[in-house]
């Protein structure tokens, strides 16, 4: 049995009328890198504070390695937090910063400094040990904060938007470093971010949150390719949404009426009753422009209204000809030369069509 | 050719008048403390250190000076300690009627020393605490603690709160957070409030006058001297008091504000 590093059950917490957490349950396996993803106000930071012990939830319980930690103070938890603003101790050297947690645990000076040096080597800062935090760059401070949090061998490391203050290039670099360090030490990481690219790049598991609830949860590929809610589909990258009504479902085919006409797609695990409202979600890279191949579902004809060049590809905004007001976003290859005003046929592979309950 | 306009001459004169107004009394005091004669009034008859010798030889004055230093150091240390604890409590914990408590802590800043001194005199009388240096010291804590609180509280921001949170997260207990993290982070504010308290306690007169009897502080002893009329000895001791105040302010400037600017 793999033990759960974190097991939270039915957490609810409100600030006044605002429900920051609404009956949230989440299990994080040992050694996983989990990312809590969501817009601001989604409850992700509140959930992290509850895990770290900085906030006692009004309802629900928090188990860490099977022990009830709901109202245990941060100091007595096997968790450490890496703060967004690093929160290094400005009056202490880097080595003393990293050794602080061990000092609080009564570890002798020699032993704790040895361990601190080990952690500093892990993050590549062994040469900076006698410097003060203000002498380091943002990325280096980041690493010191990581080393300090890891030095006490926590069961779970909580990272509160750790890369938010860094510029884009440094952020991408730190993402791969964080992931590499997590693999090396094997500690369970729970990382909060609002950046979906960061979440996909770094997480073994992504937990998409919105309005205090968990919208979706799973490995990045699954969450991206088969999002389980409309919010999740929209937040994890771009999507075009079209509503439809289920006509019938049999073991082979699911039939849905949409503005494109009746679509026949391979049946899904989910059972839909006839007449139920659904939303079809389509990723830009899944929409095919040009004459549809035999297997693709035709979505009719649209006019290119706007094109933006994204480097690796173009992104075209399409205005559907039959359904007024329906806008689709499609990806066009770098060499595609899409022209504004062009009329194109649009199609999609049936497997790429994501069907969500409305 | 450089021409001075009427306006620039006027502004120079105005500046001279201001600085003269501020510093002339001190200059006169210090100058006539070196008077080689019996009266600290013009004309200046020559330079002499005899009045300083007289001051240093005066046992009562020297005792009063020591008393003043002891009262200043101990009452300032106490003010900083209490001010720090109050600031920490109000900045970091959820307390009932926080705004009111903060207001009550700083309110004594607006009350005149005379009123505070009278109030303490009546209270101590009622409690049976005799007039003493201890009583004056308590009085100085009453006037300086609000100042220390205000200075230290103003330096306790959210950023520091987060750093304290990190320390707690790493296993620090509350007293360890305060002594190992908060106090060292705030040391410029702690030193600044300590030295400011020192300067205020050092030349505070009215509270000490009301609350001491046999052992007195230096300003009270100087007042005793002045009752028997002006002589250059009072100027000499006044210059000493002024000199020590200047030293305290210089220490404050050099040690605290320079460092604070650098980091």
C-alpha cells in the first residue's frame, strides 16, 4: 500500500461570505509532485495554508502520513513552506538560514552546518554560504529558501507561488530545477501556481481549482486532453466551446445536435441521457482547416477574422458562417500563411472532441 | 562680476537669524562656562577651565550625574523592552479592540510631563511608594514607552511577519521567534528608540523634580544650583549635559541611521 503523504477530507473554510474552500477532499501520494492550479480566489493558497498549519479550517480534517494534523501548529508538522517572497532571515548568513530548522530541533552546530552545506550543494550554492541574503540574486534566494525548507527533511514541502517573482526565462529554468531536485530528494511537493504552463511542465498531478472547489485532478496530459469540466478546459490552455444536445447514445455511437448539424462521435464512458445539454470543447491545435479527411467531423465553413503569430505557429480567430456569434480559435502551422478574410472549412478528429456536461 | 540681489541677501540674513535664534543661547551658555571670572555675563574676561574643575569636584553634582545616567539607561532599556513586546503583540496577534489599545498606548505622548508627573505623584503617594530615583525612573518609562512602541511598531511590516512565519514553520517557538528573528531584524528601530529615550530621560526635569527627594537627577540638581543665582559653574554643568546629549544623538546618527541606510 502506498501511503498517502497528504489526505484532506471535506475541507470548508469561509472568509465572511466568501467561501475559500468548499468541501474539498484531496489525496496526495508519497513522493508525488502535485500542482494546485487556479485563478486568484480559487482557494489554492487557502488550501496550502491549511496544509502548512497557518490556517485551521472551519470544517474537515487534514491527515499527513495518516496522522491527524488539522489543528497542529506549523512548527509541529512534518511540513515546511517555501514562501513566495522567500522570507529568508536577513540578518543571518546563507548557511545559518539553511541550518535554522535543525537548530530549532536541537541539532548540534557542527552537524547542522554539515547538513546545511549538503543542502546548499544540492541547490548549487555551496560557494555562497557566508553571504547574506541581500547579496544574492532573486534566483539564488529562491534556491536558499528551497534548501532551508528541505534541510529538516519534511514529509511534504509546500511551495506558495515560488516562481511568481522571477522573470520568464529564469522561471522556466527554475521549473526544471525544482522538478529535478524533487526527483532527487523524493519528498512530496505541493506547489501552488496560477500559471498553467508551469503546472503542466512541473506537475505529476495537477489539481485545477475554482471557487473553492476542485474542478479537475489528474496527470497534466489527461487534464489537458480530456478535461473533466468546462472551467478546467478553459483554464488549462485555450479552447473553443460549442453547446449541444445529446440525441442518443448506443455502445458504438454518441449523437449530438449542434449548430454544425448532427455529430456522430465514438461513444464515451460517461452515459448521457437523450436530451441532456452538453458542451463540446475543442483545442486550437485540434481544429483542422481545409478540406476535411474522411474520418474527421466537418464543422462547416468559417471566415478568418484575425491572425496572431505565436512563434511556433499562428493562432487564427474564426467566425463561423452558419452560426452567427460562434467564434473558434484554431492553430495554423507556421508555414500556413493564413489570410484575414479567407473562408476555410473546419473539421476535427472525433477523438479530439471533448464532451462536457453543461 | 557676481551680483547679489536683494532677495538673496535677505534670505541669507533670514537664515542667519534662524540659526542664531536656535544656537545663540547654547553658544552663550558654553562660552561663559569658560569665563575666567565670577559672573557668566559679558564681557568675556578670558578662558579658564576652573568652573569645570569645580563641577567635577562637586560631589552632589557628580552623584546627580551618575543617578541621571543610571535612570536614563535603566528606564530606556525598560521602555524599549515594554515597547517592543507591546508592538509585537499588537502587530502579530488578533486582539480585541486593537485600534483602541494602540491608541491608549500612544496617548501619553500627547499628555504634558507636568500632568504625568502630578498623576504619578498622587498615585505613588496613595500606594505608599516613596519619592525616589525608582519613582522617577518609572515616570520616565511612562513617557518613553509610548515613543518606543510607536517607533518599533512602525517598523513591523507584513514582510517581517512572513519571515517570522517562516521561522515558526521551521520549528521556532514564540520566544525564539522574538529573540532570534524579530529583535535582530528590528535592531535599528530598537537602538533608535533606546537612544531617543536616553536623550529624553537625560534632560527630563519636571517628573524627576516631582518624584525625587534625597537622591536627585542632574537637571534637578542644576535647578537647585540655579536657585542660588547664576554663576559660571551652572554654565559648565549645563554644557556637560548638552555635550552628553550631543554624544547620544551622534551615536544614534552614526550607528543606527547610517547602518539602516546601508542595508
